[in-house]
C-alpha cells in the first residue's frame, strides 16, 4: 500500500465516480489532488500487523466535493471484503488513516498555548514549538455489552440517534477513575435501569467515528426492571433469536457480539 494515495474528508473515503466501491483498497493517483483546494498530503507510518505506510490526502471539512468525486463512509468499508485483501490488512490501514486524518485536522494548534504545532518526523505525533507540548491521536475508550438473561434472550436498545427500527447493544464511554467493568455497570444502570453480573471481556475494535476504541463485553442480567433513560435510549427490550429487529451492520463490534449470541458461542 506504500505506493497508494487515499483521499479523506471527515469519515469519508473519497473516490472518483469511475471507481467501484469494491476497489476501496486500491487508492488513487496522487496527481488527482489537483481536483481539490486546501488539502494536506502526508504519510502515515506503518503499524505492525495493522497497516503499511499509507500516503494520505486530507480534504478540509468545508470543501465541497468536485462533481466527479464521491465519498464512501468508512463505516461501510468495515463490512466490505476484497479477494485481494483477505486478511483485512488494507481495510485496517484505511481505518487507521481515517482516525489520524481527523485528529490532524483537530490538532493544528497547541491546546495549551495556541501556537501552531509542528510534525514529528516518522511518527504520529505533533509538537508545539513554543511550549513543547506533545500531542498524539486522541483515543476515547467505550464499552459495548451483550446482555443476556436466563431465558437466553438478548437486551437490545434503540438509541435516539439511530434510524427508525434499528436496535443495538448498550454502549457508553469510559469515565476517568473507573475500571472498564465499572463502566459497564454504570452505563447499563444509567441507560436501562438494570444490574448485571458475570461481566467478561470479549473483543475490541478501533472505531474512528471520530476517535473511539470499542471494548466488547458480555454480561448476564442480575436484577431490576428495564426502564430506558428517555434521553439517549428511547426503547429497550428483550429479544429472542426468532424475533429480532433490524440489527447493526456486519463489520461492527456490536454485530459481532450479537452474532456470537445467535451462534450460541457468546459464553465459549
């Protein structure tokens, strides 16, 4: 991937209209940067087992796309596969690049003194030339939990930000001073008013929308009556395997955990 150039605007991977979605991993010729104004070109260093070096073009948020360009949501790419990238190595590199692109646009100036940051060569780091403050990509941990009960039902909730009919797992951000297990307990209590037990870590997933790390758990229902908070969670209920609502897209950690429950392997 070192000879490829990827164009990003926020969490969109940009492609010429002539390219098919399935070619997301190929990149485009760097010369096409002429189609845009106010862009930044930089190389993201490789990360072992995740990505090769990726040369990237960051298109400023306020820029309108030229008529011959379009954007593919990186969320959509999570569910896409390619015969030329069976391990997902290229896809993971795009996810990494998406996160870093957004961080770079938010870290042009030092958050301590306001001076313009400089880049540290061959590293994903910015340094303030005035006060010396270092800055690295912001990563916000968030838990997501598959909750089941003694009847092997799963708790799914409709978030106020979801489209109509879509239900997913309870999730929320880590707060300073907590353990991740305490975050699980607090978020479930705040959002749906129940208590859980047997909390166990399953898997994590980078989630650059814009800067999260999703940390997946499973837990068993202990006590309480489901009561959505009415602010973030508009509805929540138990579902059986033969009575499911619309679920999150494949490729997301929420869908991975739900699929584990469906396959009977959530507690393996």
